C-alpha cells in the first residue's frame, strides 16, 4: 500500500511539475518568445506529457490565439479541444470585459518563420476597400479601418485595430479563423459577419450567416462561458458589460448601409 501510495504521489508530482512548466511557457508565449526561447520550447515539447500539459492549460485558461500557436507546433488531440466546447453557449448579456489582445505575431515569427504569411491592410478616412485573403475569405473594409492578417498552415488569424470590416470566411473546418478585437477573441470555421468599433473600447459583432464564438476576456480565474452568436444576432461589447439581441432585416440593412455608400 505504501509503495502504491508513493508511486501515485510521484506521478502526481510529475504531473504538477509539467503543468507548472506549461504555465510558464504559456506566459512566455503571450508576451512573445525571446530569440533563444523558441528552440528551448521545441526541446521541452518533445515529451508527450509536456505537450498534453500545455495543451490542457491553454484550453483551460488562455484564448484561442495561444491554441493556434500550439497547433502549429504539434497536433492537439481532439479530446483536449472538446473540453472547450462541452456546453453549447447562447447569446446572453452581462459579462465584464478586461485584458488586452494577444497577437500571434511574435511567437509564430520565431517558431515558424518560413510557414507564416502576414499582411496589413488599411483604408483612408474617405475610402472603402474590398480584398480577398489567400484562402478565399472575402473582406470589405469601411473607412478608416486597419486589419493585421497572419495565416499559417493550420490557423488563420486577423486582428482588427480600428474601424469596421465585413468578413465572408471561406470554409475550412480544420483551419480555424480567429479574430482579435478590443481585447476579445472570436472563432469560426465559416461565417459572414461584421465587426465594428463604435468607440475605442466599444465593439459590435453582427453575424449574417454561420456562427461565431466569442470567448471571454483572457484574464486569470475567469469562469465565464463562450458565447455563440448566431445568424441575425449582434453582440455589443462595452468597457464594463456586454449584451446581445436578435436583429430584424431592417436592422441588418441599417448596420451595413456603409457598403452602399450611405
């Protein structure tokens, strides 16, 4: 009995140690890896137990942008990813917003410099723009808009810094499309949706087709559930709260009037 207990304690300590190390690496990924840390991380990830520990920790306490980085280094088991989607979320109100947006650029640039495609697109205050991303995703930029695009083999990531953009995301179930805006993370595999900064820290996401998942702000100890935004629904995120509602056809036309030059 004593030997069994000792062995169990030994295994438990090893698991705790791997998780602690995983949390350290996740923190480094979020702040951007130093030049020497890229190879150190790859060496640490050679152990299967380490890969499992960091994937689980990322699902539990970090946003999808971190998972995108990890998925470029090693395949994340579906069982771990499924834990993030156990409950089917619905459009609800009342949740706090905090934290800052985490970009993919620094970690990916160091670990996968040869496999990353990045671009920045902007529009002047008096101009709109239409463009097609490398996967066929169509984007319409309203006036005074800027987006940063990072594409890799297994993930697509766009950060919208200001303005408004309409996305018609090309279907790719095995290559998630991540959007980062106002410190929040959003994910879809295929959807048509509009993202608008109504104020520097006020964001609205309007879904026209498909669904978009909005993740809680990536702050420690946050137990809030993801929100699923369905067709003809809008999620408005303000500094201290968020709210959602269904839209009429007239509401949709009004919100997208800028595409007709109105």
